[in-house]
């Protein structure tokens, strides 16, 4: 299934998307979840230099614009960051090569969306009811060959 949020501009919108992701994995007993979004990251300018963890990437003068691809299944996660390249007018022209080493762990509101263990049928039903109360209705759960 595919979920695209109606709004994604405020902290509350982002928190609601993370909640919806967690509820979707529980409500439909997902085997995996993937999230793709535009993001800012801060990369140390010199090799071996620790990252600045005090300044949010969106406020850092050293920020880099990326497309973040985060995927999880039970017990595993993977992340890739594609650097966005823009011309002098700010128009998107492509993706740069990521020189980032593999990341062991990503933290934040969009990490750990998969439940630690298989949800019960009762937990799944409660999660689906909560999704409906949030205005998220799933018309067809499962694979749609038109997405392939």
C-alpha cells in the first residue's frame, strides 16, 4: 500500500506521518516499510571530524539537500541518501554520488516504524480504527500490479 500525506510542512504533520507509519505497519501486519522524503543532512567538511549534533540540519550553514530512502523489515534497516544537485538558478538537475559510509543507525521520528514483534489480530484492529480516526482510509490493502 502507498500512503502520501496531505500536508507535510509542520512539526505536527511530520509527527502525524510517523504515527501513521507505525499504525500502518501494525494495522496491516506489514513485513516491511519504506519511506522516501526530501531532507537536510549535515556532513562534516573534514574527514574524521565529528558531526555537529547541536544544530538541526535545517539550520546549519553546512547542510546538504538529499532524498532520504529509509527501509525497515523485522530486525533490519537500510538507509540511502541521494544528494540533490541544482543549477545556479536552483533548478533540480540530478543526483550526486553519495560518499557517505554505510550508516549503522538512523535516529528520529521516522526510525523504528516496524513493531518489535508480530502484532496480534486485536492490536491490528485497534491500529486500523485509529488510522480511520486520523482520516486515513485504506481502500485496498495489498499489491497492485499497476505500481510495478
